[in-house]
């Protein structure tokens, strides 16, 4: 089997570290592996599959001879992705820099793999909450068109990176020890104000953009339209950060064009690759973030009729946003390209 030179940008971060786990777990056919981060991490040693790798500062020339560049370095994508493409690499990018670019496919491999072949060097991974939601929408949408979606998210702190994970731990410890609580990261490191996340909920993720919606909320709207290639679906979102380490949860209410019973929804969801149905009220069975963490599948439960509209359904959708919401989705795109000779 052909092997590929792979670079991971952001290798020291939450998503970058998950890339490494997945490459090993899924036996991704790599030849050389380059681990890239900022100058802060240059020289750091990361042990991977019995070998020591030295982290290098990411620069345009880091991508020379790289076939596949997995990007999880935040805002650096904007400048480095075109440089990597210039040097012949295919970039699969976790940032939001190129998602809405009409030239860039925005892909969830179970949902719209056909978009991959149109790439011009960069393929974008959607926002983590969008990926988790569309995994539960697509099997239903393929049977009955969705008219309207009302989604509220309960997003884990790891969605904001490694510093936010540490911030939750430090704050919980400070509260328990009755010491002063410091807040420097959430709801966003670059925002002018910060709030305590421990024992709290923050109804703001990213900056406010239009009509008092946040950028995270509008990403869910615009990206879902692009992935489904249907701009007629009404979508409204409220995104909330919760003091959970890992896995995003979403309350998803949908209005359909025609009838679909909760039983039928359960059947189509259970058949869809990458989705599992965990739904048995009699046994108190439903998805929870603690138990979906480190799992590849998106889990759906609490599926029931919304009788306030002619054809309504409610679902509770939970998935590991570092896995399916980021690293796994990107690795699946790379695997698809390898299988279909698209690299
Ligand atoms: N966490 C999630 O659940 C999630 C889900 C979907 C998408 N994403 C996206 O994935 C990307 C990475 O997120 P993350 O959560 O892994 O963040 P993170 O834990 O904060 O890690 C950020 C990584 O980027 C590197 N980096 C930062 N500035 C850099 C620079 N100037 N040049 C090169 N590397 C630089 C960091 O290196 P140093 O260690 O040297 O600072 C680190 O390796 C972001 O775009 C994020 O929006 C994250």
C-alpha cells in the first residue's frame, strides 16, 4: 500500500494530539511524519508509536515533500494553508478560515463525500457542533425534507482548546479550596471579558456578529446549508459553553415537510454509518457526554414527536467534538482520498 508523508500543524494541541491517536488506531498509511506547532513548542519531544519526534516551528517550507497536511493550528491556517498547497500538499483544515469559500469543499464524509473530489488543495472540516448535528439530520433529511431546525448546544470546554481544559480544572480546584477563582480564557481568549466556567454556563461562544447572534451560532446556520446543499432550511441556534470536559451535546428540534414517526426516525438513524441510537426511556437510556467521550460515533436519543407543529421531532444528540467534531472527521477525509486515489 502506498504511504504518505503527513504533517500535523498544531500537534501539541487538543486536536493535534487526537490526530496522533487516530493515525495509530486506524493504521493510517504514513511514511514520514512532521509535527508542527508555534515557536513556543519548537524542540519539544513527542513520543509516537515507539519513536521520538521533535516538534518544529511551522513555516511555509515545513510543507516541502508533504502529501497530506492535517491542520489544527487555529488562525495560522489562513497564511500557512495556501503555502502548503503551493508546495504540493493537500490540506485538511480544522479552522474556520476557508469553510465558506465556494472553492473549498466543506465535508462530513458520511454526509457529502462527493464534494471531496472538487478540491483545489484545501478541504475544510466543518465546525464541531455542525458536524455532530448534521450526522443526526442527514439520515432523516434523506427520507423527508427538513423545513426548520431549532438547535441549542451544550459545548464542552475542550472545544476551546487545551487552555480551556486547564482553566476548568484550576477553577474547580479554587472553588473547592475556597481560593479566588481566575478566569482568563472563556468565553474566548481574545474577548475583552472573561467569566468563570466552573459551576456556571456561558451563553456566548466566540464574538457577536449579526443580529446579536454569535459567530459560533451563525457557523451552524451557514455551514449546515453548505453541507446539505440546501439553503431553504430555516435554522436558528443558541450555543452555550458548559462545564463538561469533553463531548458536545445538542438539543435539536426539527420540523419536517411530511410525516416521520419517532420509530421511523430511530430506524433511519440506527442504519446511518457513524450514528448510534441510545434511546430507551424505560431503562433511562440516553446519550451523555461523559460516556460518548473517546467514541467515534455520534449518539442520538430522546427521540420523540414535537406535537406543537404538524411534523415535528425532538432529538438529543451527543458526540466527541475532538474526535468526530474535528480530528476523526479530518482523518476520514484523508482516508477517503487515499481509497479513491484523490491524492
Ligand atoms: N478543540 C476542539 O474540539 C475543536 C473542534 C473543531 C475544530 N477545532 C479547531 O481546531 C483548531 C485547533 O484547536 P485546538 O482545540 O486543538 O487548540 P489548542 O489546544 O489551543 O491547540 C492549538 C495548537 O495550534 C498551535 N499554534 C498556535 N499558534 C500557532 C502558530 N502561530 N503557529 C503554529 N502553530 C500554532 C499550538 O501550538 P503551541 O503548543 O506551540 O502553542 C497548538 O499546537 C482550531 O482552529 C479550532 O477552532 C477545535
